[in-house]
């Protein structure tokens, strides 16, 4: 039987399709919150976050409806669900009604490319992206969920003496709720103080992060918040939000702020930019914190779960 790519996806995810199931399949793991219609095979799904369900402001109704259907399907058919934070596990229990014993939190880690780097190593990246001063970096799509509008407001409130010395680098594509970012930058008179990189290739991003003075990620919701851990592994002090999974990931190695409080974000940025002892303390704590997250451990826990689910189905 020959299937083109689109027809294959339809068969795999929307209706039973036994011929593509191998003769011996102990467990199937869908790592992107989608599950095929295999019969007689225990299914595991990874759910990274439920941002589309926790608020109407983070996505369109059409997108939210599509995600809701997928999550409900997973809740009904998955033998087990993997999440990457205890925060997301609680969301799944509360919003999808999945029993906690059917959900396992397995923490991820980050690429070894995220590491401290000498300033000389970062100079060519600065030139490539037009970064002419010391800078703060925020990594992620420019969107409502990432709270970029409030971050820009807070940045604009910094003392003039500090604004002359630092640039804000927003490393990511413009996305839902971030369509007016350029207009906001102009209205706040930040035209030469904010760098919009657009999409950053994977080979550039770790160097952009490592070259910054600090990471500022004040999202309204994160399923994990990889940029926090990436920044810590790179030796950066971090400012992040006190909501969702972010305190869980950051521990005591970052400065936590209310992401809806512009003045608090501003004062925390000023503090981290002017206090050398604080930056060094957070740098040391961050490196230690990042070392606790291991891909080897994540792999071992995942394999143990496969065995547990496969045995349970025998």
C-alpha cells in the first residue's frame, strides 16, 4: 500500500490503521501531544504545556480549539503522560481531569552549546546582529504570552544613565499578540536601544545568550522555560517570572518578579545591571542549578517508564 505524506498523516492520527504497526511494538511514545490510532499498543504522550488552555489571551480561538481536542484525546487514550515540569502536571490534572498517577514529570536539560564563553568569542555575533553595547537578552517568540509589551515598558523606565549603556535584544520571531512591537518601540523612544533579531539559527543562539549581561524572561506562562536554564548554563544572571513553572526551574538561582508589575521588572533590571556582587552570586548559583538537569537522567527515567507501561499492558 502506497501513501503520500499527507494521506499518511491522516491515516496515522485520525483513524485506525493497523497495517503500519510493526509486528512487535511494546509501547508507542508520541513526543508532540499527538497519538496514532494503534490498537492493542500502550501509548505515551509528552505534553510540554497547556498555554492554549490556561488563558484566552495567549492564542486564537481556532488554535485553542484544535489544541483542546488533541489534549482531550490524549487524556482519554494515553496509558501515561510525560510532562517536563510539576507545574504542567498540575495543569493537566486540573484542566483535563487526568489522575496524577498517570502523569510523570521528567525534567529536560539543555544543549552543551550553552556554556560560558569569552567576550572575544561573542564579538562577531554582536556585529552580525547589530548589537553595539552591553545588552540584556530575552529569548522566545515576541508574543503576548512572553509579556514583551511590559518588558519594553519596564526597559523604557530605566534611568537615562543606564539606558545609554545597555541594549535590549529580543531574540525571536514576531508571533501572536506581538504584531505591534515595532510601533511600541517607537512610541517609547527606544528605536536605537532595542534589537529585533528575528529568527536566530541554532548555531548563533548560544553565543548571543552567552554574550549578554543578563537574561530577562518575564513570561506570563511557561511549561518549563528553557531560556532560563540555557542562560544559567551560560553563566548569566537571570530575571524571570514568579508564575507557572519558572520558579520551579530557577530555584533560588534567579531573581523572581511579578510579570504584570512593570515597576518591579524595571527595578529588578536596574538592580542586576548595577550590582556586580549580585551578578556574580547569581552566576555561580545559576551554573550550579543548571548542572542538576541531565539528559542522561531524563533518558534513564524515560526508559524506566517505557518498561513500566509495557509490563502493565502484558
